[in-house]
C-alpha cells in the first residue's frame, strides 16, 4: 500500500500529514491515524489489501552463560574473531546505554561492510555513541505518541533518542553480545563476570518501546529498517497479550515473516502470562522462547521466633537487626474492611495502629499487582518489613529498598501455623544471599507462558526454553522506577524477555559457524539438541508445583549451545513451505498478498500443517491411525548411520519408516514417515512422546504432542 490509498479520503497534503510510517523496504504499507469509519472505507478500496488496528506489545548473566557451558564449544572458541564478529544482532527494545562497559568495542575490528550503519542522533545521543560494538542505532516514537500521547505527559524519565531510559533494552542487548566485564554485581549479589553469549557479535539497536509499551506501528517500522540495514539475527523481547491475533494481523508475525524470507533469524519471547494456551509469538518462522531458572538462587530467608528458618526470595538490601512482631494483613484490617481484602495490603485497608513497627504479611492478589504501591503504603503506616506470599516467589526479583521477601504457598502455610500458635509471633528477615550450584536446575519459571499454540495447535509452542530467572546484565542508570529509586549500572531481572536474548546469542553462534544456513536450519539445530534433563539427571520440572514439565512448557527442552553448533541432522524449510503452511490454515489469496506482496494461490490438495518440515511433531486432531512426513539434511563428516528411537505417547503406538537412515555426504537429504496408531483417546488433552535419531555421536530429538480425538 502507498500513501495514494489515502487520497480518496483526503487531499494529498492531508494524507501526508496523517501517515505515520511508510513501510517500503522489506514490505509495502503504511500506518496512519484513522477513525473506524475511515478505516472501513479504506479497507473497501480495491487498491488496499488489508487494514488492521495497531495494537501494543509489552517488553518481556554472570551465571547463566556458565550454566549453559558457553565456553565449552571448541569449534566456536577457536573460530577466527573476524568471522565471529561478522554477525550482527538487531535488538528491538527500549534502546541502549552506550557508556556501559558491556558495550565496549575494545578488540573488535572494522564494522562489517554489509551493514548500512545508521546512527541516529538525538537527546544525549551523538554519533560518538555508536562504535564497533553498537554499530547502528535508531528510534521510533510516532506510533506511540499518536496512540498514547506525548512522552512528556507520562512524567517519567525518557530520551528522544536511542538512549535507554527504561533499562530493559540495555539488559537484553548485553545478554546477547555484551563484552566481558569483571567483578559485576547488584548490591553484592550474583557477583562475577558479566558477558554476553556472543561477545564478539555486533549490535544494531532499534528503540521502538517506551515505558514498557511498544506500539505496533513503530515495531513494524523498526523491523522494516532492521531487515534492510543488514542484520543477521533479530531479538524481540516483546509480545502482545494473549490471545494473539492471526498471522496476518500481527506486526511481529508480519515483520518476522519478511525477516525469514530475507534469511534473518528471529528469536522472540513466549510471554509471561503463566497459564496454558497463553504462549504468543507462535509463527513457525520464528523461535519462541520460554523461561527457566539457572543453578543460582537469591535467598532472603526468614528466621521465626521458634528458631525455624523459612526460605524466601527476592532482593533485600539488608537484615533486620533483631526479631520483631509479625502480623498478617488479614489481622490488621482497618475498620469496615473484610479480612480477605486486608490480606492484600492495598491502600487504606490496614490499621496503622496494628502494623506500626511490625513485619506485615501480605498476600498478592494476582501476579500483576503493583508491589511498589504496597511497599509505599506499608511503610507509610509504620510497617518496617513485608513478607509477600507469592506463587511466583522463586522467580521474583523485585527490589523494595526496605526489608522484604517473597515466600511460596508451602512456606506461607508454615508461617501461618507459627503465627496461629504464638501469642506474640516474631520474625527477622535476613539480607539476600547468593546461593550457587543449586539443584535441581533448570526448572520452568512459573510466569512463563505455556502451550498449546491456539493459532495452529499442530505446531508445538514454545520451541525452546532458556535462562530467564535472576539474570544480571547491563542497565540504564537513569531507570530507577524498578530499582526502588536507586541508580545501577547492572540489574537483575526475570522474564521471557531475559530468556529470549540467550536464544538470540546461541543463534548468533550457530550463524557464525554456519553462515550459509537458513533461519529454519539454525532453529532446527537449537531445538533438536535441547535437553529435557536437569542437573540431577532427572526430567525438568516446573515452579511452583514441582510437576513434570511437558513440551507445552519448554518446547523441545532447555537450550544447549554446546550441542547446537553441531546438530548432525537438520530439519529445513523455506518460503514455499511457509506458504503451504498458511494455506493449510485457511489463508486467502488476498491475505497471502498482504503478507508477501505477491499474488499467490494455494495448492490443491492442501498439505496439512502437521507436515510442515518442523523440528517438532504435533497433531492436534487425530482421528484414527495417520502418518506425518519429515525430511532431514545431513551435516557431518563422512558416511554415517542414524537409527531411530521412539518414546511412545500414552495410548499411541509410533513407528518410523525407514527406521534407519544412511548418509554418505554432507548435504544429503532423506525423508521418512512417522505412523501413529492410537489405542485409546486422550480425552481432549495432549499426550507426549519423542522421536530421536542417533548415530552414536549426535542425538537429534523431536518432541511429539498428539491430541487423540477418536480411534
């Protein structure tokens, strides 16, 4: 679409004023501020393919890279620096703090000639802020301001430039490609060397998010520019709220499709919505990343008057000097306030005479409650400490600036039993300590969004999990709203926003070692080499219920950079395969044209979406016995033989034909059929298994998820 499309509604000059962004590089289109009637009229024009409303997305490692054994990759570590530093990672986020030591360009050579190297200047950001590490920086705000108002109206810290006022963008960028910085910590916690997973890679910054909000129009413009600028990897720690709109109405889906088409790998957050069926960024042409823990805990424990120690979590800057009184919010209700309401410690619900000088126990009503507001309120009524009862306790890293800690439900039950049996219950909150080499790890984070994929259940999502709990990385010292008003150069954060850049860095490593590989091949290498075992050798479990995790929690498993660089076999797919996939999901010629810019027609018969050559295998509506098909490409040295091994889903017999694959040369392709024969239905739920190819050196695993409707 071009601006001419607006001319039947307005004069040419008025049309120019209304248009916010023109998308002319990777795809054609524009964004504009229109009334619903105007949008409807525009959509009815024969010259317009589609019109959809702009939505918004929300933004979503001293130990993590050690935990992933990133330095145990001899092929990559012995690789020439010039080749490793040829990889460019585009980060769409809240900008960057260029003065951070994590973005030093010491030791790096010239900027790769393939990159256009745009460096936009603005408030507190000059050309000198770009270097051989930060090789490009752009910012976008037209869409945000037209939708949410001027930046000044928010009364928050910001910079009209690529400079990061929120901290989030600096954190994600340094996790990907931050230069090593020794002796880094947050208030003495998580001390060590902060580094990115691919410290030799370059960074291109696309600031499209402000105050944790990313307007669609700006995100799409950033993706359009990034693809055209010449990035190799795109990292998107942002996501729309579930349920996700369709592939043709989602700017991340549209932009990442064009990235895939141009050979750019896209890694995106799975979301932080906790519950089943909430995973987002589910298009098969991008890697969808869930979040899990590392082998390090930040413990803020509680000592009770009966000498019992209750395990707590969070970031607590100091210890209480002595034990003081404990009172649940429900026992300190203000006049006229029901006990249950008071238990949440919201404003004007507590009696200050009862809370003064005590530690107040507060239940979190829901995961998104404003903890800062509760802290300020409890402090204002004389409380000297807070114990939060939080199902997300082990995954929460909130900073209070006062004595506080998070505990889970089991610990809360022990605390309440003590309070109920003591006339004058007392306790003491200890300063947070860093506990290393914890087991089991990883565990799936409570907050991490889960499958199945509601858009196309045949495609298992998320694809992978990576470290996303208590990640220490660079921060903007101007971003103090999440650090209890204190200014830090490094901060600890949790979320799929933190796991996504870990996957982006691994993709950069694989891309450097295999520069000719497609995004799908890189994705396959990451997925098929993942592990489903923790550091005790047992299957990965999840917080807080300690239940066994499934493919709808972690996809193919926990990311394994050491294995990903040499996967053995690869499941590849291309543009035409994606078109077939979209057709199988009901895409019309107009929708395909909207996405691709080309007039395309679907094949007849359609190829089922479960036959996309994806590294995982999903069938969401199985009625009786059936078969799926896959093709693998061999990447190894000399002839080899791979044999198949099946983990059968409950109630389904699985067989593979052929069960042995023989390869002679690199690049050889072989196809196989997987036959499913159910013996009982799965009662509307999925059952899980796996297919693994093994040649004694490589283990190539594909998870299986089946919903058996009938026999």
